[in-house]
């Protein structure tokens, strides 16, 4: 098997695994948002700074998960596209 063929196979494998991981993160994000919303509703209206901090932490984590899933989708598409061109 040539180096080019091995490269193509590796790129397709990375693409598939990145897509699968992105899907897993998307499912996690939905569950995370639900749990975060429940936490935020339970602490809503409280006046402590810690409550606001937790809310901000949960929001930031949710955004980071979303960005990671998007980055994996982009990586998956890029790897597949490159593999298909070589």
C-alpha cells in the first residue's frame, strides 16, 4: 500500500472519529443545557455572588462544548475533503 493510500485512509478515519465525537458532544450539550437550566431555575432570584458565578461557569462550559463540537465537525469535513482530493 502506498503512502498516499495510507494517508487517505488515516484522513478518512480521523474524519469519521471526529464526526462521531462531535455527535457525542452534541448529545452531551443537550443534556448539559437541560441540567444547567434546572440548576439556574433553582438558584434564580438569590442574591449571592456564588450563584451568579455558577451560572456564568455553566454558560461558559456550554459554549465551550458547542465550540468543540463545531471544531470537530469542521475538522471532519476538512479531513474528508482533503482525502477525497488526493
